[in-house]
């Protein structure tokens, strides 16, 4: 996946509209707000914007028909709403992009020029995202539009990647395993500790070290634990301790996956 080293210097402000009121819309609005090379033209939300948006002195509207053409119109909404919103846009032959990792570029109505502007990072409104190290996955239907999206991304980040819709969906799938599933496993750890009156903070250094070592070591080489050793006695003891059938099933599935990954090389 090549990184395109376009210059961060542009000569005219890029005018953008942002559609949406969720975490992605908020973080992009915050990142572009007051940027000298970006003119944030309008924000659209079907419903009332949350209080976090009050700090942005930008024209806001609840009516799609009031949106004016811009250099880039960013649709940052739930995946299932992208197609409907793009069809209702009151202009044609403008660059319209979505921010979804799991949605094809073709979800955008073809009356406009289509693209994808996907920053791969977990987001909420409470934690400000430092976009400088966030990879932006870009797609467009022509070279000029791709270059414009690349210039826009490089105003925030140092890394841009050209990915087609299939590659981006694969990346999103991998990200769900790495981020969402690992977060849920941490949640399960919290619940096990809480139920048994064990301070979860004891595990915090382990949590930090688990992800820190993956910066320099492959996940395959970093794997440890009873499943890696195929330690059947410890595994059986753990399963006996779990009275939550859902947690027990997750433990068994992941344990079997680890055992199958490494076979019996270490025995």
C-alpha cells in the first residue's frame, strides 16, 4: 500500500461541507476548524447537533436543500444512510465522499463525483484525535479528485493510502478484530475482576505492555499464555471457574484458535 508524498502546501483554501452529527463528523470538524488552508463552509445534521458542536462558529443547517456546492462534501453518517443522503443532495457534478471503511464508493449517488475519505482510527467526542499519525485511506474516480483528497488529508496527517473499496473493507474487518474485539475482551476482564472483587487496576500494566510490545514484535511471536503452551490443565481450570456461558464460549473459541495457529510445535 503506497504512501503518496504529496506536498502539504496548497495555494487556495479548500471549501468543505460536513454532513453528520456523530463522532467522525465532530472530530473532522474540530480538526479542520480554523485551519488556514480549509474553509469549513457548512455543517448539516438532520437533528439537533450535540452541545460539543456549539464551539464551532460555522453555518449549520437541518435542511439538505440549503447545502451549497463545495470543493469536497464529506458525508460522515451511519453506513446505511450514505446512499439516501447522497441522492438528496441539491447539486450535481461535485466531489462527494463518505468516511466509511465498510461501504463501497458506489453507495454515493452517481450524479456527483464520488470518493472516500476514511481516517482509520477509533473515535468519540470525549477524546480529541491527534490526526497527525492517523492513516487516511482514499479513493476517487479520477486522478484530480484523488489528488484533492490527498491534499486535504495531508493537511491533517502524514500518511495517505490509495485503497479500493474491497481493500478498504478488508482493512475494516481486520480493524474490528484488532480494536473492537480486543476492547470487548478487556471489558470481560473488567467484569470478571469486578464480580470477584479483584482490583482491575492490577491488570493495567499488563494491558499497556500487551500493546506496547506489538510496536516492535509481530503478534505471532508475541503470543504467550496457556493456549500458546497448550497447557490443558490451566485451560480446564479456567473453564471451570467461568460461570458465564458466553464468556466460557469466547474463551474456548479463542483458545482453540491459538492452539490451531501454533499446532504442536512447542510440545
